[in-house]
């Protein structure tokens, strides 16, 4: 198998050493086989261990190779669909359940970090500030915050006016914002590596550099094959998210996601006094443009990320666009060099919600976090394991009978390009 080059991210450069793991060779048995060593797969394995089962994870590259080792590390309770929209279309009780699941997801990350001793993940519960890029966006944010507070009794949100948002961010660009205190930031790759260490310490096995080429239903369970080995297990969890196109073994998920490339840049170290006025509370920050951008501090650097488009590789123009956007929002960074550029694939779904369920009684799936999966993948990995052992967690709108295939799948690349172009245009003209 041809190795892929891991992203040259700041996370890789600053991560604690990876746990030593081998490639799969020969035949192995397990209670649960899991494809993919991101947060979904690792968390499913930890839940399997809690249930007294032996999990085996098979990873094509290395732990955290996918989005879990490349993301912005903003940990939050949020979905891409607003809770008021959920309440409008599916009723208040369903929206309340979704709100609860969002908070459970945040709690799940906190519990893992604390109970598994993943201090190197540097989880800081500094909150998440959503910044409105214009008055219309602020009105929508304000309405949503009011619904969440009054209808769901969720007191974690606070409205900020223009001046407070300028103080909070160090930018004059925003009309106001909403601060969610039940959120924070994390070192994403250290978190993934910490989860992996806990899986191994609990008796699970993780094989890296082992692409699952085939997944077959065998008489007594499931059989996965790689070029050098095989795994027989009673149950299977597919945890490949935006990276489901590496082999045909995961095509049921591939057909249900639209992979969007998301890019990140990091500045060179900045003098400490810069942060007296630039993101002084070191929260996670996101803004409301359709082609969403987000930023945060890590040590003495600013990280800035944004959605790109459908694309198989990094694009120089996407990084340049990101740098221009960052310098537009923070003119004081105009002359600051960028030292790191990397990207990864976010899995979008047709209705912008994650999907979790059983493809058959022995096979569970969980994917489609739509760019907000640090917390939710950690939680849904656990629920995927529960589903495949016969439990019935209430998963609100995310529970599906099967991965819901994108209609006209072959058209998704040109369709995404068209939508992205249109969104970029609307963002540019301030709509
Ligand atoms: C640039 C970027 C920034 C982001 N920022 C944030 C953020 O700030 N906050 C947030 O909440 N979310 C963010 N996200 C989203 C978040 O990272 C993901 O939702 C989450 O990591 C998904 O985890 P996962 O385990 O489901 O998938 P992944 O971490 O993508 O793992 C899937 C794994 O499956 C493996 N795999 C695939 N096929 C096979 C096969 N056939 N055999 C073996 N292994 C296979 C892949 O190699 C990969 O390692 C971001 C994503 C990106 C790309």
C-alpha cells in the first residue's frame, strides 16, 4: 500500500510521542472490530472495554491521521443546524434532547481527559465565542440564544455587544457575538493519542498502517481483510467519517458524505503582550459567514482556519485566501509570517446532522459531524458501541436506519464547487 504523507501540522510538531503500534499481520480475533482510529473509533473502543469486550481498531495510516489529528481543537456543544430550527421542524422535545446530547458530548471529552489522565491534551474550558459578521447574523444569533435560554433552560449562553466582542477578539470586524461557557479548546492530536494509549492500557489492540480492503459478513460474525492480515469479530463499527474513500470496504459511509476540505494556518510565535488585546481569554472563536472561519490561540501563536472546497489535495490558493482573511480581521497581524499550513477533510451530510445507527444487526456506523466533531465524535463512538451490543440510547435526530446516501452521488464534486462559489460570493458582498 502506498503511504500517504501526514499533514505537516503544528499539532504533529508539538505532539507528545505517538504510542508504538504495529501493522496487522496474520489473523486476529476480537469481540468488536473498528475501522478508523479517530475520536469515533477510539471512543467506541473505550466503551467496548467498559462493557467487558475486546476491541481491535484497524487504522489505514496512524492514530489521528484523519480529521482527529488535524482539527482546530475547538470543543463545543454545537450543531450546524440551529436548535430553534430543530424545534420548529421536529418539536421542542426533540430539540431539547439534541441540546442535551450536545452537552453530553462536551462532558464526555472532559471526563475522558480527567479519568484517563490525558493532561497533555491541554483541555481548557475557556468557552466558545460565536462572532456575528453582520447585523443580520447577530439578529439570528440573538434569537437562537434567547430560544436556547428560555425554551431549553440552557444558561450557558451570554450575548455580547459590538464593543464587548471587539474587546474579546481584538478585532473591530464583528457586530456582536454569543459566548457559550460550556465549551473550550484542546490539542487535538494529543487528545487522540491519549485516547489510544488508554485503549491499549485497557486491553484493546490498535493496528496502524493497515488499510481495511474488504469487510465481509462471515457465518459467525465479520471478517476484515488487509493486505497482510485479517480480523474476525462478532461486531463491526465503521468509524471512517470524511476519509471513507480509502477503500471500497467503507463505501456505505462514503456514499453518504460530502467531504469538504478545511484548512488551517498558524502564525509564527507572537510577543506575549500581543495577547493582551488579541483573544485575551484564549477561547475558541468562530464566525457566522457561510464559509465559516474560526480562530484560537495555542501557546504564543494564533491559529486561523476556514472551509475550503471539494479537493483531493491542499491548495496554495486556499491557504493564501485564509491568510488574507486573517489579516483582514486582525490588521495588526499584517506583517506576521505564517509558519504552518495544513488541511483535512470534514464530512458534511445532506441535512447537516451526524448520522448514527446500525447498517445490519452486527454493524454500526457513526459519521457526518459537519465540522464540529471533537466532542460529538467522542460521544457518538460510545453510542455506536452501545447500539451494536443491543442497547437503545436515545440519539434524537441523529439516529438513522442506514447511512443516507447522497442523491446523484457522482454530481457531488461539481455541485459542491458551485455551492462553495455561491457562498464565497455572498460572504464577499456581506450577505
Ligand atoms: C481542518 C479541520 C478543522 C476542524 N476543526 C474542528 C474544530 O475546531 N472543532 C470540532 O469540533 N471539529 C472540528 N473538525 C471536525 C473533527 O475533527 C471531526 O469531526 C472528527 O475528528 C471526526 O473524527 P472521526 O474519528 O469520526 O474521523 P477521523 O478522525 O477522520 O478518522 C477516520 C479514520 O479512518 C481511517 N480510515 C479510513 N478508511 C479506512 C480503511 N479502509 N481502513 C482503515 N482505516 C481507515 C482514516 O485513516 C482516519 O484516520 C475539523 C476538521 C478538520 C478537517
